[in-house]
């Protein structure tokens, strides 16, 4: 099992190495020098993001297989695995290498259409996964309740979503020749906002759980969803600024890029914390069995 070899520390190490290597590639631009590493950065980030999503995919599948007697939780983790799988395709779809096979594809509107289809599918599976997890906990009847603070946070998400939909003319597909692209982009945003709202509820459950690996895993899922929603909002706002004004925010955009590339690792981190719960349980069970089977000293 990959779960027995991959811990949260391994995932955090991968995230740290990604940040250090990228900062080394991007350092000339940060200090005001000439930047010649755009292609290297793109391929590096694509490789690391694919690795993180692949790790999340494998871990989520292993977690799903544990729930043989809990259909809702089993499907919840399968849906999260599907979200990771489609995210891998989404990352690979933007590589300029595809232009060698399909000239002009990555720079054309058809790529935008395919990209929005993948985002919509990935966000749909994310919503289904989070809803399935929430419903599974509700079925257990552990006494979790939605707090007033949760309702307030969901209201903020709703307001931000409506604001983004109002400003959707500034979105990347606002001028696409394909009506499907123009419709799917706001739909993907709505789905992401729904996922963010559900993740707020899951975070409330994690708080009520107290500590433990499961609570930390739920917090990571919440962070994964809310961080994505926040970054989409930031990019939508920056798309409305003039090129001259954008130049003054290079540091902010650098931070935005780094946070975007942190997102896949957070999804993998959520799964790694959850599998650590199983690994620890198996280790403890093996220890107890060994203790019972050990000979009693005379």
C-alpha cells in the first residue's frame, strides 16, 4: 500500500522542495533582473502539480476501498479521487508541447472550451465528494451542528460568488467564440462556491471533533477548497486592472502563482493525514496481537 510509505511529512517535504526550487528559478525576476525561465517554471510546476494530484488520486482510492460497509463515505473518496484525476488532465492540457501535435491548440479558443469542461467536471466531483462526506457524518448522528459562524461564512461566499458573476465579462472566456465556454466558466465558479460552502460545514465538524488525524484531514480539505475559491476571486479582480497597474503588483502575482501551485499538495496532504489514521490503527492492532501472543514469563 502506498499509504504505508507516504506520510504527511513526505507530502510537506514535497511542497517545501517545490517552493525552494521554484524560488531559485524565479529569483532573477524577484530582484528586478531579466527573467528567462518562464518555460522552465511552467514545466516544473506542471510536473510537481501532476505528482501531487497523482499522489492524492492514489491515496483517495486506497481510502475509498477501506469503506466497504459505508457507501456514502466510499463514494465520497471516490469522487475526490476523480477530482484529482481530472485535475491531472487539466494540468497537462496547457503544455505548449501539445502544439507540436495540434498546431495552435493551446493558444486557441478550443483549448479554453476543453479547459472549462475539465474544470466543471473536477468541481462537480469535488462538490459530490464533500457532500457525500458531510452526509455520511450526518448519518452517524454524532451530534454535529451548523454554527451561526458557519452560516455567516457561507453568506460571504454567496456574496463573493454573485460579485464574480456580475464581473464575469472580465473572465478569460468572456470573449470566447464558443457559448459553452462562456457558460461553463461561471458554472464552474458556482460549483466551486458550493464546494467552499460545504467545506465550511466540514470545517465546523472538524472543530467539534477537537483534534486527531481525521479532524486535520477535514481542515485540509476545507483549506484546499477555500484557497482555490479565494485565488479565483483574486485573479478575477486583477483581470479588471490595466496592464500598467498590473506591473506594480508583480510581488502579489508571484505570491498568487505560488499559492496556486500549493493547492494540489494540500489535497494530497488531506489524504495523507486520513491514511495515517488507518496506518496507526493497523500498527496498534499488530502491537496488541503481538503482546497477546508473546509467551508469559515463568
